[in-house]
C-alpha cells in the first residue's frame, strides 16, 4: 500500500457484543494501520443494522454501543482522526435506504450469500424480519452516504459491497453522471479467522471467539481448549497444521514469521507436542491483548467522555450524509430536504388550538 491514499474509508460493526479477535484480524487491525494515512476514515457503530435481528432485545444493542466504542479506543483508533459515527444518529442513512429499496428486487436480496447463511444460522424460515433481509441495502446507504471508496472488512462482507456497487451504478445511470463512487473492499491477510472449536468462522453468536476484552485467564483457557489435529495423539506423531486452529492463530498474530514457519515444520515432521505450540500462542495473544485491555480499562472509567467522542463523530457525519442525500433526492426529482423543511415553516400558520 502507498504511504498515503486518497481514499475515503468507511467501515463498521454491529454493536451486539464485544468485538473479538476475528474482527481484529479481519478489519480492525487494518483500520488502525490506515488511520491518518488516507483522506478520511469513518467508523460506524451500526446500531440500526444490529436491531434488524435484535428488535426483541433492544437493550442488548443499546448496551453494546459503549462496549464497541471502548473496543475501538482500546485498539488505538483515535476519534479525532477516525470519527466514530452512531448510525441511528444520522437520519439521512434511513432515508437513503428508503430510496435504494426501490432499486433492489426481493430476489436479489434473497440471493445474498451472507444473508442466506445468517438466515440459516438464526433459524428464520418465513419469519425473517423484512428489515433483516434488507440490511444490505441499509449498508449500501452507509457506504455511499460518505462516498466511501475503500471498505476494510472480512470476506463475509464482500456480497454487501457488491450490492452497494450495483445500487450506486443504478443511481449514477439514473442521474446521468457519477454521483456515487465505486467502493472497493480491503481484505486483510486473514479475512476469516476460524473459531477456537475449529468451525470456519469465529463469531460471537457461535460462542467460539476470543473477545478483545477477555481477561488473561480467559485467553489462556481458550488457547488450551483450541482445536488442533485430532489425529496428533502422541508427541512423536506427525501433525497437520492445515485446519489446526492454533496454527491459524499463529499465522494471524505471531509477529515472528520465521519462528512460526519453524514450529510448523517441526509439527508436521513429528516430535512437537500441542502444549508447546499452545504455549507460544498464549504468549503471542497475551502480548497483543494485554495493552488493549489496559487501555480499555482506562477509557471505561469515563463512559461520558467516550459517548462525547461518539456524539462529535456523529454530528460531523450528519452534515456529510445530508449532502449525499440531497444528491440522491435530486435523482428522484425530490427537492433538497432543507428547502422543503424551510418553506413549510415560513408559509404555514397553524390555527391555535382552543384552550
Ligand atoms: N455488516 C457489518 C457487520 O456485520 C457492519 C456494517 C454496517 C458495515 N455497515 C457497514 C461494515 C458499512 C462496513 C461498511 O459487521
């Protein structure tokens, strides 16, 4: 990557629980690396998206806004350089979603592979909340509102970016000019981290992820439980490193690349026990998460200050999103939102209610 890029970056997370190492490997580490090196970077706390399948438990979303903001600060995101934006505080995002919904078919929504997998995972049959099926459209609103060109995400988000670009292309065709730019995904070198149980993906809903706020003991216990090679029974047996979660995590997080390569070779040859490899991984994760935990605890002492950061980023985002909304309203022959609001205030004198 260049030293400086001209991109506008937008990415975000659903505040449904604390962020974990899967988020870190897939996207968070890239955000920290990109901070200050691009034109702008916005980080979205996607509370409206989280509500699309948590409307029955809104407290969970409300509580986790602060938790996720703390995670951001803990990993080193600086709200002055990477404003934190609360999705529900930017009403233009909801209106953009309404306009974009007219450009998307139900069949297209049902074909989105990530949404399909999530519908299965949550056991929805015909009782899918309509908002859930449509959340990729709301995500298109998030990305285009900021005219973002780069979106650091894990690989499960690629279908969302594809749908975003389809919508942007339709808006541009309708408007007869480029109103919304094309967005590109930025995948990390570990776009998908496996769960500690060996399942394909670490996720909070599967309960197989190590959260960034895990205590030192929780980290050690998770490493001890990690799925390795079930056929590697004796230390002297040759072992598999592919499909072995400990090696997947070493590949993702151990800065000593040569050391990891040597461990892998020894393991495949035989003569290296799981406990040695797990000990190394535990050291690596404690070194990564220790400072994150400390910073998190420091910020957690002043939650009001954390929410002031969120409010400031959200206020800045409102202005930007309102401009994009007016462009899109124009495509549909609608006047700018402020014009209409201003006229009705001026002209209309409502009768005073009789007391
Ligand atoms: N869908 C993302 C997730 O599940 C969160 C998200 C919402 C997002 N809006 C976004 C990601 C815009 C990137 C860009 O984590």
